[in-house]
C-alpha cells in the first residue's frame, strides 16, 4: 500500500485481557519495527524484524509481549494479560532495509487503553 | 549503544520568529541522524536526515539541521515558523551498520503562538 497501515486505531480493553495489534507495512519494505509511546514520553523500541533473520526482541518489556511477522509482510503485536501500564500508543514503522540509513515510515499508531 | 538527548522538552515561540531545537547524541560508532515531526494524533513523519557529506541538511517545510561531529550535536532550525509547525519533534540516531534500529530522544514540543 501507499503507507504503513495499523489497526485498530483505538483499542480499549479490560485489565487481564489479551490484545492483538496489526501492522501492514509498505510493500517491499524488508524491515519492520514496533515502538511504544507513552503519555509524555519518547519512543521506546520494542521489536525489529529484518527479512528472514531472527527478530531483535531486546526491547520487549516482559514475556507478556510477543510479535510475529508472517510472510515477511504483516506483523501482529500481542500483549497477554494486559496491565494498566501497557496503556500507550503503539507505533509500527517499516523501511527499505536494515542498514540504518533509510528513514522509517510510520503508521498512525494504535492507541491502547487498559481499564 | 546510542543515546539521544533533547535538551528542551517544550519550546514556545511566536509566529514568524526563528526556532532552534537542540539535540545531542552519544555513540561509540559512526551514526546516521534524523529528525521526525509528529503532528497531533498522527504518526511520525521524517523531516530530514544526515547520512554523509555536507553537514548542513535541508528538509521539508523549511527546516534544516547541522551535524557537528566535535560537539556530537544535530540541532534543528527554522528561520520563521508558522502556526502549522506546532507539533512534537523527535531527534533520532542509528548506528552505521546493519541490524540497527533508531534510538529516539524524548521529544520537544513546539507551540507556535500568534
């Protein structure tokens, strides 16, 4: 597609429930990133996929967080047993490669509210 | 590992006045540098990037930034701001190697007043 698409745009969930956030990157972009933006905070790296390589999961805050990328395209970020501190905007980005010199194209984000 | 410090969390500025947003980084390796803008309720948009060559980089919407290696800085400037420049601005750094992600600063919120 023309841009990075994320769904849903807003999600309200009850504490303890699982949620799935979806990211559809730009066609042909081999690198895909998930970041979290909490209120008044900067962007916190979560996970990075590059082609068929093993993902860099170093930013995932706990084992309740996981992500997969199917067929080198769509990615799903799953948060199990959600907690109130998980409330944030989850941003997905993609880029042409993982060399670091390409800028990212970001989606509009999913605003997650855990009540 | 890299880190980025944006020295000002908020910058109020009058319309048509100049603005400078400060960004300092630390890294043990050579880096690429970026500035992103986030308008209210939107994702981040790339303003400009420094990869190599001229240290003065021009971006969209009249913004420019200067890479200063000795001071490890990448400050963003605009000579005359508009109301529409009200947004949050993020500086980011990436190591010059494969498999590296962007590390972002904490952001600077710019409020342009009429």
